[in-house]
C-alpha cells in the first residue's frame, strides 16, 4: 500500500506541469474599461527547473499597457503601431506595448508568483482575448500559447480574457436634487429634482430608495374639480426621448416615507432613482429649510408632506 501511495504521488507530481496553467486573476472585463492584468504563475518547468524569464504578448483589444516592475527582475518591452489610434489625455495615441518580458529573476518550481500590468480595453474589443505567455526556465520552457478551437481542449492554453459588452452611460440625468427639512416626529418628507431623458426611447421613473427612510414613491399633485389632490403614480413617471421633467413643490415629487430620523437643514443624504431602462441612477439630496422654495425659484408646495405622520 505504501509503495502504491509513493508511486501515485510521483505520478501526480510529474503530471502537474502539464495540467497547471498560467491564468489571469481577473478573467473578464468590460469593453472600454481600465483593466489590471495579474498573470499567475504556479510552477516551474519539467524536472522542477526554476523559472528565470516570463513574457506575455498583448492582444489588439488591449491598449495603453504599462507593466509593473518586479524587484530582482529586468523589465523590457516591445512596441508596435496600433491598428487604430486610441484617444487618451486629449490626444490620439498611435502605438503602444505589444510584448512585456520580465527576466533575470528566479521562481522556484514549488513557489507561486505574479506578473502584473495595467491597460485599457478598447471600446470595440470583442470576443475572448488571448495573451500568449512564454515561461523560460533554467532547463526547458513552457509555451502557454495554444488557442482552443470550438469543442477542443489544448495542452498549454494561452491565458484568456473574456470581454463583456461595453457599459453604456445612462441616458437619464438627474439635477438639482433636494429635499425639505422635516420637524421632529415627522415620518414623511418630500424630495424634488429635474430629470432629463437624453436617450432615443422613452423611459419610466418607477421608484426610488434611500437608507434614511423605508421607501420613496413617485407622487403627483394636481387640481381635480377645483380641489388639490395627491396621488401615487403606480405606473411610474414616463419621460419621452429628450424630455425634461421638474419634480417640484405643487406637482410631481418624491414622497419619502417612513423616515428613520428628521431631515435636518444643511445636511444631505444619498438615494437611488430606479428607471425601467436606465436602471439605477444614484443621487444626493441636499436638505433645505422647511417650506423652502425650489433652488431655481419654483412655486411653493401646496401640500407639505413633512407634517404627515
């Protein structure tokens, strides 16, 4: 039994270099975003030979790459023109690093190490990006350069970065976000803002939330047969493409319900507007005085929620 365990352990050790890979710590990122590449090395070459050089090729989808130096290692780079310029700091950058090599150091076979660079994914980066790596040892080398075909596996795969769709900026913009101070004991307050839909399709403000209250609802105040009435907009507030809507005293507004503490003049609190298409839009409410008019001088509120309990 003892001989079997020793033999099995030896076989496992011999198999490790062929089964272990160089991998990226962050294997996925979004197009157009900054990226920190951490290449993880977990073993040497066959026979336990220590690693003395490590190089990586940068794919076309990555630009503005800068490597991190390593103590005890010599750093060298190769540059080449970009297929398409990339804009940075107000100007077009036409070339950049295409290969990074760390050499002259030493990583023992039983040790772990990392090789790091930063860069930016292009806006049009698409599909998986492969970063071929050559690991040179005192005796032999590993070429982690194989790109798998559909449904196939490879012995020495290149590290792969999977690219998610670019994160588009929100089409909705919120401005002049404010609320009125509330008296002690009040459980309800009111919030106001101007919201603009700069997108090409209609969107809806469905609800809002904040840590200072249980919930926020979208309400409307309007005349009905000569009587001012307030109602909750159960379907939300629709914004047509290019439309700006003022949520202000006496009209559309946010009803802040279940306050956990009074809203104090001169303070602020954060919240989130939830839109059907644009998703979550963070906002910050500045608290003005009780009965304060809108910052732009809008009409006074005809019904003050701050006195509701």
